């Protein structure tokens, strides 16, 4: 695609899982939330695509603008619900805490407004579409 740009975020190799790591508390999550590398809602424009590869599936999300996406793949394919408009509620760390401005980040779980939550994200890719062109 001429003029398009792509950002790809991969899951890093499994590191030291030692007990020396600080506990993941709400205070620590909030403190470090702005340092998360991923696809943020402010970065996505109409016509852009987000491709998310999780532990079990791949999702293709076409931005329609105003936080609405057309989603293909994963649960949406198996439920015959592809190409229906849906919003992304945000990303979670697997619990009840949700980051509403974060659309996809490696190591987290993507949650849609219809209640669907993906398995852990392994890769997230933002692909710039043609300026102003909706899908």
C-alpha cells in the first residue's frame, strides 16, 4: 500500500520469572500504564487496520472512526459475527482492571464491548490506511 506505515509489537521471549518481581498492584499498574507499548486509541484513524495475533487466534480490525471497528477472525469468525460494528472496551491484564484507551498491547487481553475477551496478545500491528478512507 503506497504511503502506508506499519507498527508491530511482538511478545518478548519469556524472561526470568523469579520471585523478586514486585507484586502487580493497582497503584503499580496506574503508575506504569503510560509506559505500555501498544496501539492507543488516539493513534488510530478511520481507514487504519489493527491486526492482533493472540495465543489462539488472529483478529483483523478495520477502523470506521469514532471508536467503531469491523472485526474479522477469532471469536467473530466462529460465531458468524464478522463484519459487524463493534467497539473495543480496552485491554486488561487478565482481571477486572481495564485500560480503556489502550486498544492492543502485547501480553494483555483485548476486550470488546460485546463481552468477548481474547486470549493473551502475542503481537499487535497498526497498519495505516489511506488518509480519510473508511472500510
